[in-house]
C-alpha cells in the first residue's frame, strides 16, 4: 500500500510537470521572441524601423501613407505602401497590429 501511494505521488508530480510544460509552450514562444507588436497606425518612423527589412525610407513611407490615406484597417493594407510586398509582409505580419 505504501509503495502504491509513493508511485501515485510520483506519477502525479511527473504528469503535472509534463502538462504544465506542454501548456506553457505557446507563452514561452511569445516571451522568448521578446517582440511586442508594433501598431502601424500609431508607430513613429523610428519604431517602424524595428521591424525586419523596414529601413528609414520605407518607415517614412508608412507614416506618409497614413497621413495621406488614413489609418490602416487591417495589417494586409501595409502592402499598399511602396517597398512592402508579399515577401516583406510575410516577415513582419506576426509583429504588427492595427490596434
């Protein structure tokens, strides 16, 4: 009986650790990346340059586009900015938001 209780306790601890590890993976991935999303409707040109493949000129084009056309309604609209095509969009889409 004592061995059964010890085994049950050990198995409970092991399963608890395994489940907590499995369920924490998505949260760990977000923390590991350490990347907060950048709001393309409010970010400055300097903040936009934190995105991959977005340099000084393209970031300024994003700001100018916003001033001319208004706020982006969805992140895909950033591809209307000269210099941002499908390839760059795929690299930044997980790091941007519209609000």
